[in-house]
């Protein structure tokens, strides 16, 4: 990376790409897959999309949406292995070209102007919409809460070391944090009334364990099925609340994992 995609009328210098599927989507966009699609004006197509972030020849930021998910998944896997992959999108698979980037991108294409949003042009269809932009890192809200949960999932060992090994689900004689109690009740509610696709996601962890992500109105939960959980709340800025195993959590996590969407 970057790669140059010349499949369209103008070259797109590809900087990165992400998947937008029920099992994997940028958390900044929503609590579930349909909500993430709606943020981009897309239909929640079952097979999902690939989002390709790049710059045009003038340096403008663009997010190209393709329904060729396997192509984008292949590119991401190759890049993750430290190998080069020239991602070229077939025009016939392009669903939309959206101005801006929904995620922060730390790199830029060489030899062209610095990244900037394209100027509005009603004649360009999708380009007439407000440019996509990553969430403001200086404020706390749903996007930041979900990003925090993502970070915990990625750095589980680091966060787990900060919690006493004997933390319990509910300490004797105490009630759990009010927000945590609400989250656990709403998560249990998913067992009776399954939520939209992507609201619960499961990914590989060590051994036979799974990393579980669940989101709901104002909250995110990240857990290992063989360990504890962490809860983040919109109304508790920057706080990470641990939830110990105890007698209840293991069964809840197992049941949620059975409902979860898993990457193919």
C-alpha cells in the first residue's frame, strides 16, 4: 500500500480497506450492521460490502463501496501478512463513491496533494453529501465508546492484567454498578428477542475461547467466553467497568456466543 486503482475514470490511490459485513464492520458507524450501513446510506445487504479508502489524483479523500467482499478480504489478509497487494476494483462492483473517510487514516499517497475533502458538486451524485469524517477524539459518545471496546478486545491481556483475578460478578452484600446491571439485563433480553445482525459478534481467542462483542443503546460489552467481561457506557465517559465470572456470567456469555455472528 498504497496501490493505484485505475478501473474508474480517474485513478484512486488506495490507502487501506475494511469490511462492512454482519460479522465485521467499523464500530464507529453503529451498534449493529444495519445501523452501520445506514450511516453510509447503504442497504444492509446480507453478504456485505468492502470499503476502500483512498485519494484521487488531486488528493481528495474518497470511500469507494464495492460488493466484491472476497476481493477486499483477500487484500486485507495479504496486507496483514506484510505483503503487497494491488487492490483494483471492477467498476461493475462499485456500489457508491462517498466523499471523505469514516475512519482516521494515518498515511497518504505520495506525489499528490495532502488528503482533503472533495469540494461539493451536486452534479456528482454521492459527492453532494457531506464528507464522511472520523469521530472527534476529544469528546465521548457512542462512537468513542465502541472504539474503546474494540481496543479492549485487541489488547485483552493488557486490560485483563489491571483487574484482580478474584473479581466477582457481585461482591457479597453489594449490588453491581447500576449501569452494569442494566447492560446485563438488556444482554439477557437478547436471548429472548434476538437483536439486529452484528449487535453480537464472536471472534477467535486463545484455546477454545471466543472474544465476544455485544452492543446496545448506550453500552458496549467485550468479554472472553472463558473469562470476565468489561462494560463501557455512554453516560460514564472513559470508564471501563469489569464484570467478574461469578455464577451468572459464564452462562450468559455462552448463550450470547451461540447467537453471535461469526466471520466466515
